[in-house]
């Protein structure tokens, strides 16, 4: 089973580095020391964790774990949901899809129960991304639809979006081959977010733009978008984005029968993934390099093949397969409960309507009865 890892949008601080572009770790830690309220400390701990998301998974987990512990201690549901979403994202980066699913699902349950709309939408986006990882695009589409429904039903304003929902939809449509819809949402993303994107968010946008351009046949435009994206991701040493973009460029060059250029970018993506211990990225880059070197340098091809096998065993060994099977069972159970809750809510609303209608009829009847009695007197 080959790993295909897709980006997911991140919380207001920006897992892709929004906080890193505007606040240094030291300044954030100073703010943490000065924070008077525990709820503020939870949000700052999450922000610091997110700040390290593109460069150090260990630091990211350390601060996000602290945020979760404090949020639970003070019963801060919004902070708890955000921390769980952060840990879900981090688990995906480290290739533990079953654990990622559990974190996202728990975060979504807390957010929904407490009416934290953006956190609910963000966790649904994370669950959608997991099913994109598993190549279950119909299920991913269901989660994206639920995510978008929350936003439209509650009239959440684009200006207050903590992350770019439009880019997520563009990515989904690109993966399903609906390029017209992908281009439409890419334009919406550009209109709504271009003025306020950080460098890393710009790199994400350029990567998705390049993917859409390449599928539409604009190969030169796609490669230029990725080149610009690499420049943006390099501005704040975001190894994760460098891995994504470089490996995508390598794939483009391989499809264009330019193996030497493909090797250059695949090796760049491999090096960036190794710095983050980003297992899905290591698998994808090393698999590509093993194929590219197969007819060029058998020793190097064998080296990358061994790396790919190790990464694949880590990601999809027997225990992980059992975990993935459990995900499917848990998802079916969650979906059944969700549908049952919806049916119960609809039934409850119908009864409320009937009772309200009966009550109004009774009130009008009493008023009419008293009026008639008054007229007779």
C-alpha cells in the first residue's frame, strides 16, 4: 500500500507556519510567561506547538500535550478541541493514521457538543484528510460536505475563517478530477485570503495551484508555481512544505520524462522529509528515487528501496493494518450514531411543531370562546 499524503488546513495559528511568520518562538514563550488567564495559556501553548509544526515534531508534540493537559484541567472545551485537532494532525505527519483518527474524532465530538463551530469544521476537515490518505474519496467528500454545511448554515463570514476552507475544497476536487470545481474554489481562496496569507500559507496555495495547473495541461505554469512555492517555504525553513512541494515537482518531471530533474527534486524532498522524520514523505520520495535510479545506479536504487521498505513497514505493518480496520468499524459506528441523532432531532422538531400548533389552536379557541361569551352578555 503506497502512502499518499495530503495537506490539511490548520488552526488560526497555522500549522503551516502562520504564527512562525509573525511571532518568534521566544516572543511567544515570553507571552506565555506573562499570560494571566489559564485559557490564554492554553491558546498560547497550542500556538507555540503549531509554530514548530513545520520544523520539529518533538517540540510540536511537547507544547500541544501541555495545552491539552491544561485545557482538561480547567475544563476549557475550546482549547481541548484545538489541542486534540493539533495532535491529530501531528499523528498524521508521523504516519499513525489510527491515532490521528481518534484524536480528530474526539476533538470533533467536543467541538460539536459545545457549539464551537470553527473547531467542529476543522476537525471534520482533518477526518476528511484521513480518508483522502486512505484513498476513500467518497467518504472524504462526505466530511468536506459536513464541514462546508456548518459554515454556510451558520453564516460564518469568510473574513473570520481561521483557515482556508476554499483551498481544502479545491484540493479535494483536484484529487477527484473535477478541475472546473477545483479552479473555482482556488479562485475563491485567492479572493478571500491572498491579502492576509503568510509565507507558508502562500506556499500551500502555490502547491495546490500547481497541482491543478498540471492536471489541466499547463505544465510550465505548474512548475513555475511549485518553484515559487519552494521559495516561500524556504523563507521560514518549513521542512514539511519543502518535502511536499519538492516531491510534487519530482512527480511532474517524471511524468514529463525528465528523470534527471525528477531525481534532483525527489532528493530535495527526501532530505526535507528526513529532517522531520516525516514517514509518508520519506516513503513517497524514496520509492520514487528507487524507481528513478533503477536503470541508472543499482546500488543507489537498492539503498532507497530499503528505506522505502522500512517506511512502508512502519506505516502499514500488521498492527497498523489492524488499526486501519478498526478505523473503518469506528467510522461506521460514528456515522450510524450521527444519522440516528439527526433523525431523533428531526422527530423532536416535528413534535415541537405539532405541540406548538396545538397550543396556538387552543389559545385561539379560548380567546374566541371568551369573545363569544362577552358578546352574549
